[in-house]
């Protein structure tokens, strides 16, 4: 089993750590050789999509999702 972790960064990108394959809409794989982790844009303003370029810091993006409490 792969040891992949996806972490939601406060007001920022998805940080993906571990061995993954990232495919574009045509099924072509991005070259992630040598990268132990990647940051994926979730604000929609990055000029390097699907990767984060830090645009979330200046576009007013807000995202602080947390795990909901278990149902009672």
C-alpha cells in the first residue's frame, strides 16, 4: 500500500506527499521525478495550475476545512 498523504493547508493548497501519479485530462502523466511532495492549487488563481504558485496569498482565498465531529 502506498504511503500517500494529502493535507489541506490553511488558506492554501493541497499538499500531497508520497509516491503518486498526477494525470492531466488527456491521461498524460506530469513528470514528478525527484519530488517527495507537491502543492496543488485550490484557489483557482495559480499561473502554474494544477500546481500552487502562492497566488492564494494575494487573491483573498479562504479555506479552513476541518474534519467534522463524528455523528452522535
